[in-house]
C-alpha cells in the first residue's frame, strides 16, 4: 500500500465525513477508500473511524493521526 495515498485518502475521509464522498472527490472506488483507511488503521494499530462508518467521525487516535498528517 502506498502510504502517501493512504494518508491522502484518510485526510479526505476526515474532511468529507464520508467514505462515499471521499471516493467521489478522489475519483476512486469506495472499496479502494476503505482499503486505504483499513491499511492505515492496521499500520497504526488502532481504528481512526468508528467501525460502522456510516458517518465518519474521527475517534481519538484518528484525531491524533489527522494532526500529525497536517503538521508534517
């Protein structure tokens, strides 16, 4: 998995609050967005978004990841 692409996808999901909206904005499939987010969560060892993901609101570790991505 391309880490930069995963981070870019994560940032878009956080911004839009939706995997579907992020997929549309990034012009990729919903499955690809889900794969990138899951891969990043696996690398971090924690979930960034709730398991339901109907509305993607960042959890504690997701907010920390967002801050780290923006600060870099």
